[in-house]
C-alpha cells in the first residue's frame, strides 16, 4: 500500500517517517517550498521538525497531483482547512485517514463529517491518540486509535502503518475518537493557564479530571461511546497534552496564565494551536446540545479577552457544590 501524507508540518512529517520505516516509499505533500527542499535534499524538516533525520524513502512534493497514485492518504492539514484541501483533490476512492483534531467553524461538524461531504466515495478514518510528533519521529513508543467504519480497510491501513514502536488500535467509533481529540485541545489550554499562573499540581489534576467529565458529557450527547473517550483518543491524549509545553495548546495556555495577550500569542505562532479555534465552536455546540462545559467556557472567555485569569478561576471555584460524576 503506497501511502501519501498531506501536510508537511511536524505531525505530518512524523507520520511520513512512520510510514516510510522499513524503506517503504512514502510521499509527503507540503505547501512550503522550503520544506520540500529540506526533506528531499537534506533529509530533515528543519522548519517544523528540526533535528530528526528522515528516511530516504520519504519524497516530498508541493504538487497535489503527485498523490494520484497513492492507495491511502493521511490528511494532516489544520482542521479549519480540511474541507478546502479535500475539495481541491479529485474524487477519491482510497482510504482517507484524518489526523487533525478540531471542529469546523460555522458548521460545528467533526472532521469525518466534513471529509465525507468533500470526498463521498472515500473510506474515512480517524487517527488520534497521545502522540508528540518529535517522539514519534524519533521512534519512541506510541499507541493510537484508528477509527473507521470499513473494517477491512481499517485492517489494511493498520497493518501498513504498524511498527514495533507505533501501535494502532482499531475502533469503529469515529465520533468518539474525534471528540476526544478536539475537546482535549481546549482542556490543554486550561491546564497551561494553571501552569502559567502557578496554581499548582492539585489544580491541574482537578482540571484534567473535571475536564474529562465535560468531554464525556459532550461526547455521549453527540453519540460517542464512553469506552472510546476513556481510551487513547480521549483520556490518553488528554493526560499527555495537559502535561507538557511540547503541546502547542498547553504552551498557549501557559502564556495566557503568565499574562500575555491571546491575539499576540496566536499571531506569533508558526504552528496552529487548534484548541483556540475549537473552543468557541465547542462552547456553542455544547449549549445547543444542552451540555454544561464550564472549563471550556472559561477558556473561551480568556481567548476572547472578556475575563482575566483571576476572574475565570474565581468563577470556576465559586460554582455551586454538587455530587461528583458526569
């Protein structure tokens, strides 16, 4: 199975490295000419993933037409550009594995819903889980959820990308896999705020556990399964991204907690913190579904500049007492 990767950022490059392990030819599409040149001539993505020596089986291109011969595509474009990128491709009947995490602005649709509208003949899959790109690219152990309705296609893709240090677990719950990845990005911003404000490890653990309750409430309301949300794509990814500045969303929250302006932080980043775009969409989608998500709401207020860190912390801590649970 010839694999193509759409998106030459850190995660797309790391996935190309996985797919190319063992010398299997892998095509990496990037829109930046400097990325294409660096990968092909120097075997390194010095723009987004510096310091990692890339497999000689990876070939980079800036021409989408070159992907025509691929038998499966890993789509790693930012969530808000997913529809445009997929609509710009010819009609495809190969598996499309969506590797971006977010909810579409305007429609509040998950990425697999967007992809199905843009490419109705393709078998749509979602790959999600606790994965920092630099660790995966370096060959450190990782496990992910690969969610797809077509079991045969899922088994073929899983067999193609599985490596001794990269283990995919199959699921048919695309909704659960996507909601876990989208919501955890917003919660990672909240945990970054805790770190930046110096509120302590107790507070971070509380945000993770109560945030997971919010994730579960929303996921169940949208048709996800609880076991998916408690697995790699939900709780596993939540724990990872709420614990390290290697997470773009955590780093954004840390800056907010230290007093920086949200607009300035977002304008200064060459990589995308998807949680900043997902948060307001998620807040509205939760309200429409009658789901309470106070931590998500607090992140939205911080990003919009409508409340200070001290104010949102006070609001969260002064909420009425209740029994623990969902």
